[in-house]
C-alpha cells in the first residue's frame, strides 16, 4: 500500500492494470488495496483505477518518503555540511528535513561516545524526534503543540511558546513550494507560522526543497530573503531560476546527485 501511494503521488492517477504491473502484484490484489486506501480517504477510486483524494492534498509523510529520494538525499548531504559539532539545529517537518536528520544522525563526529551530546536538534516533527530519540549523543528538543495528521508536525500556541524561549544556530525549513517572488510556501497556515518562527529564532535560516517544488505556490507563505539567507536544492533547478532567487537575496546552493543516481 505504501508503494501504491508513492506511485500515485508521483503520477496523480493510475489504473488497476498499470499499478499491478508496476508493483508486481495481481490485479485482484491491487483492487483490494485501492479499496482499502479509499476507505481511509487516501485515494479516490475511479472506474478502473484511482486518483489522489481531494482530501489528501498532502500525503502523510510515511507514504511519500521515497518520492524523489535521490534528490532529497543530495540536498540533505549538502545541508549537513553546514552543521558543526555543538550546534543547535532546528528542523521543521517534511521529507527533506527528515533526510537531513538521518544524515546528521549517522555522521561519525556526532556518534562518538562522550559525557555530553554533540548536537542538539530542535524540531516540531514527531517522526524526526522518534527516529533520533534513540541516539544518545544527540539531544532532542521537541516543541509542544497539536499534531498535524498529514505532516506529523506539531503546530499552534504551545509550539510557539517553546520556540520563543530558545536560540538556534542553524534552522533547516522544508517547503511544499518555492517561488522566486512568493518565497517558501506550505499548505497549512499553522505550519507556516511555526516554520517561520523557527527560522526567525535561528542565527542562520536555510530553506531546503528539491527542484520539483520550484515554481510552486502553496496556500501559506513562510518567507523568502526576509527570513532565509540560503536556499539548498538539487541540480534539477534551471540556471535562470537560480539567478532569480539570487537576485532576490538568497544564496542558492546546488546539491549534486552522485554518479549513477
């Protein structure tokens, strides 16, 4: 079912035979799984197939972790290079920031045994906190708040209260859309507010998004050069677009995909 939702998230619409062939299952199995996901309102059944549900404008993070995974990994590695031992790092929710968390968690200099944590992660993401909580050399600070069912982010006044009391060295903020004029945007206004506050509490704020998000405008604006100084994306971004971001005050870092990816 995870693979089906990832396929649907990539294509927007699939028919039963197409999905069954792609995922190497029988058509009967595919129909059954589509029906089960339709009951959860994660897709809408059509005659002979399925489309993304109008309710599920943003698939839960557990269902889209593999979409453009190579690009996200490249962005994550470039972002992690900006982090130094002892830093306090802010991470918003999202698949790209989750990839950053995983890269940081496996860095040898952060994994060394010692009496004190080598890194502090401040996040409003339940899944990031869950993954990193088992790492004794990384201190996890989870903001309070109300859990957003689709992104696993904590939002609301309790999140803001915690963020207002702390200082962050570098924050990495994910975005659903990244437009040269609009800046970073997300689907939900509560997420936008918390993400912006996290960026404002940091000495350096970096927006991270793979190139498929460039040119997209979502409902709620997080900010552009008024809160961010750097934008990290992959090498799928056009040179003209990168120049446009730079002209508006953002340093653009292009993460190169590894050979063979």
